[in-house]
C-alpha cells in the first residue's frame, strides 16, 4: 500500500521528529537522499552541470545541501536565488564552501541552458496558487533546455493536499519526496507534473490511517475472492445486470462480459438486449420479468446503455442488495432513492457525469478531482468511483480515499466503462465492500487495458477478454 498524508499531518510528524534529533539532522537526511537520486540520474557526477532553483523555504535548503554534496563530488553547481536575502543560510554557506556559486534569476538563463540537471527547490509542500511570475519565467527557461528536472518533495506550483494545478508549475522527470507520499503526487492533474516518484525514508512516524491510499499488487491479491472446495455458482456470487436498450444492446453485452470475466458464479440479465447477450454468452441466465422477479442475486448493476428506462433503475435501487450505478443510471436515479438505501451503493461516473451530478462545469471536476469525488460520496451517501487517468474511490463513511493508477489512455474507448461496471458488480456479488469492490475493479480493469493494448490499439471487448490475465498477474504475487 502506498499511503499519502496531508501537509498538516506531515508537518506535525516532522516537528515531533526534529524535537528528538540534533538541529539540522532532518534536513541532512533529506539532502542525502536527494543528492543520491540526482547522482543516479547523472550517472557521472564529476564534470556535470547542475542548476538549483532556490526559494525561501526549507525546500530550498534541502536543494542547497544536496547541491553541496554534488559539488564536493566534482559537479559544477549554480544556485539561482529567487529571494537572495531569504535563502537558507546554512545551505547556501555549505554550497559555497563546496565550490558552488549563486546567481540571481536575471542572469540564470545561460546556466540553465547549459545544465545537465535542474533541481526544483522553489516552493515546498505548503505552496498554493501556482508559481509567481519570476519563478514561472525560470521554469520556462528550464522547459527550453535539455536538462533533466528533479523536484524536491513536490513539483513547485502543484498543491500537495488536492492535486490541483492553478497556474504555472514545474514539470519534473523525477520527484524525490521525503517521509511519505503527498496526495498531489498520486492524483491528477498534479501527478503528471511529478514524473517518476522516489520516496526517501527520513524516519517520520505517521498515523495508521492515511488520507489517501494506493493499492499495490499484494493488497489486491489479498482482496480477490477465490473459490473454495465447497464453492458453487451461488456461493461465488450471482450478479444481476439490468442494462442495455434497443439502441445500445452492446452496453449490456459488455457489462455481462465484465461480470463473467470478473469471476461471477452466474450472471442474470434483465433487459431488451437478451438476444444479443445470449448470442455472445450462452451461460447467462436471462429473464424478461424485471429485476424484482429475475431470481436471486447478490448484487445488481444498472445503467449502462439504459437510455431513458428510469423505471428499471428505480426497481434496482429498491433491491436490498448492493447496487452498482453507472452511465445512464446515474442520470436516471433519484438522489433521495440513492441516499435512502440501506444496502451499499457504488456509483461510477466519469468527470462529465460527476459534473452533471454536482451541477458544476466539467473542468471544475477535472481540476479538483479529489474534492469532487469526496463531495459526491457525501451528497449521495454512497461509495463513488470517479473514473479518469487516476481513478479515485471515496466512501460515504469517510476514511482514506483510494487512488488507482494502473489505467492507460487506451481505456479511453467506447464501452470500456461498461466492462468496468460488470467487473465491479461481480466483486460486489462475491461479498467485497463497495470500497474494496471499486478499488479492485479499477485495478484489474487498468491492468487488463494495458494487456489488451500491448502492441496495438484495443477495444472494450479486448479489455474484457484480458481481465483473467490481469487476475492471474495479481495472483502471481500471492502464489
């Protein structure tokens, strides 16, 4: 599990640790990790040209001490001081003793243009609102150069707690973060500014519950349902799919494919696309009597391709089993019907659907994804999976929000979300909580998308067919 903590939590942990350490020891730990990462990127430190972009906080101090270590190994190090009278005194003195030099921004373009490596120490984790004009001009010069960019703790200009980017910001090739991940390193749009993230342990003691969690292979392997010797199709979980319409029969087929490939013991289908479903998946149990009379299920999926069939969506929401609500179902569902449910509800909107539910522009959701998913979960009293380049899953009960980054841009294809719906429904039927079902479904769906797109573009059908491969890939960790 990768855990990310808020700025407030990180700073409290830093203060507690600094109270037990000699003065300056924590910064030296950070500088040692930062300089090692820079040296790894450079390969040959001696003779390399390094530029440090230095702001007025401890972030700049970390960069200056790291620069001093590189200078002692023979690198030519230049520090660009955005606020010369407020630069970290001890770090600047250490750099100069090691042979480094300092300049002001107005005379930095030549050094940046010749640099092999640029270290971003402009703003730390408390920065908000994008970069100021003088810093933004430096960043533009860096973007014109061929230098590799390393961010200290967090790229300057992105917001640590939210992942928002409100103006100019550094685009790093590598971010060296200290003590723990910060939410902005895991959540888009900020995540794309961070590049590869390297965590340096500096000894922080952090709470057991994080603000944000990113499941890894081992975590997903522990959650995946696995048939026991006495299992039958009912014990493995029966999922009901109420989806599709005369206009969108393919949505039903894809949702059923996601459920079957996701390990459901059986799938019951209700809707007007029965012929298309049976033609593709003859093992499906088909009913024309509506969700309430379709037979026993452990979970329902409704909404994909439903068109304007509000009655079926309402009937599914009235069931006393977990429900996954997607696509047209999000639009057709009455908010009070969702809020009033006693069984778990998992909603799976993309940014446009989330924006419609919240009554805000799509750009607002895309720019503040973490805030949007948490607000939706609170408003609907449901677990919400916000699809996107980094999928977020928030629970109505609060607690840590989950983030999944296994996705690929190849999943941006028609029908991919229908496969995810069926997959999530199968996991709900198997007994996973809505939070775990959403998290595992997103993880497997992302892996399946990667496998499907190897060497060639792939469609939603290909993604569904690769779900078992994703499942096996995760299980390999456990076995």
